[in-house]
C-alpha cells in the first residue's frame, strides 16, 4: 500500500495561508471538513484552528523557527472518525519569514466505532507554558516548545490538551517575580 501524499502548506510572516498543495483538500474531506477543502489563501491560519491551546503551542514553535532558522519535527496523531492516523509534522523556515508545514502520514489503523468521540470525555493533558518566553514545563524541566513537544510526545496520542499560563524560573529571576 502506498502512503498518502504529504499535506504541505505555507504561511507568510503574519501566519496567513499563502500556499496549500493538492493533498490539503483530500485530507480536509477525510476529516469531514469539506468547508476547509478550498482554503482562502490570504486568511489567517488561526481561523481554521479551533483549539486555543494548540494555537499557543504552534505560535511558540513558529517563533522559534523564525528566530533560529531551525527545523522542528515531531510525531503526532490526527484521527478521523474512521481511522487512527500516525503522522510526522515538519515545520521549517520559508522565504520572507514564512513557515512551511509538511505533514506525513506514516501509518493508518482502523478506528473502533465510537472510539474517536471517547477522547473528548478524557481528562485533558495539562501543560504549563511560560507567559513570557513560551517555554513548556516537562517534569520540572523548562524547555522551548520546539524541544518539549517531541520529547514529551504531547501529540503522540490524540488527547485533549490544556495549556495553562505560568512563569518559568528563568523569567521569574529576570523579572524579579517572587514565588
């Protein structure tokens, strides 16, 4: 069986969609999101991201890619009602401070009926994120989101996610914040 084509899209420096490949529409339809199959180029990426917690994580990773020019790669799950999809996302710099996102499906398994919706009943995975530098705390260790997400396998299971604001020790010291 051949792998589905990678979904590739680019955003500009203001996080507006400037390119999507043909696999975008196919993926949207597989997620019962027909209205997203024809994205409006020029619209903000954030218009199509429902979860504010995910938005915070992606904004932190995009900031890191733009600041350092490094590429970030991590595995994640993006299930549909019928399938468990195991994927890899690559976030890399593009021209004029843009970002290219490449999403590769590397394994698909059938989903048991009703299992897709059970995830919404589970307790969300809670992740503290520094309000100043956007680092994430993993087991008392603060890391940039681009390092913490692959290390923690945050997206390895398709679970609800809750990011809550905090202040890391480095920013507490820098700003003279007690406690």
